[in-house]
C-alpha cells in the first residue's frame, strides 16, 4: 500500500484518479465511486480524462428512494456526473425505483458488473473507497462476533451482497460490492481517509488481534495497487 500524507488528501486522491484515467490510453475503465465524504474527491477529477471508454458506478448503495440518502442520487447531483454525461461515459445506475425490492436491486447490480467484465475481459476497474470510523469500507460493515455470517455475506463467490444494517447504521437496508469482488476484480484502488477521527481505525488495520469481520478495511492489505490518501501520520499499514 502506498500512503500519501498531506493537508489536502481529497486533492491527492483526485490526482491519483486522474493518473489512472490518463494512463488508460483508450482502454475500458469501470470507475466505481463511494458516497459520503468521498464525493469531495470528484471535484479534482479533470474532465479531459473522461470519455466513452469509461463506465461510472457506485461501490455500494443505500436502498432508499430518498435522493438525500441514495448514494447514486447524490452522485447525480455533482458537477462531475454532468461532466461524465457530456463526455459520453456509460453509467451503471443504482438509483432505487418504485416497486423494486432489495433482492432484485442486488441481483441487478451484480449482473451488470458481471456483464461489464464479460464485455471487457481486459478492462480495468478503478475504485474510490473511504474508511468509516467503525472500520467499514465500501458498504461492508463490521459483524463483530458473527464471523460466519460475515464470511457468508462478503467472502463467498458473490460480487454483490445485501444485508440489514440495523444497529450498525441509520440507513439499514443496503447492498454492496463484496470483499471477494474488491480483492479479485479491482485493479487500482484510491482510499480517501480525512480527519483525526480516522487515525485510530487506520491503525486497527494492522492490529492482528482483530479479525476482518471486526475491521473490514483490512481487505485493503489484500487488494492490488492501493493508494491511501490521508492527513494522518500513521506509518506503514501493510
């Protein structure tokens, strides 16, 4: 894992994304984006690197039709999304539609990711991830004391999993790309972790007394080509 420490990790993360888009040189790219604070990074992506060779989607989703809650709806409200449309990018949307169920939304997202891979066997997947104070990354949340359930949800053969986050998050119904997908399919990962409140959880990544079901962000040490952009002095993590 490469670690970049500065006072403006969002700008660093944007620069790293620009590098990945620039070196694609016309190859197909699936750009998967986290919501929340990670949206700050998008303002630093140079629109000249966007093109019809790029497919844009979310990493995970909150199962809600509320535009203030749904990750994809929030992405749609950004200038970056307008720039993507203007550049002819393909979109894999995860907005929830009336009458849609959580299982059907989950299966649809999984199917579209697999379809992209089938059509682009040599394409590259680039992910922008965050890390929560609870140790989650993407939409994969801790299941402390429930290791078997965690493994069944996030470490089996599925690329997308849905679950009920009651007691873990105010937005309870969710679906997310799994750790299996992140480890096996993502080629380049940029992680954005800003704020002193993230330092403790970053250090937990290397705490061997904690299982990945306690700190899902430990998956970052098992993924390909990861760059962490942060404002915390933490030393090496992996």
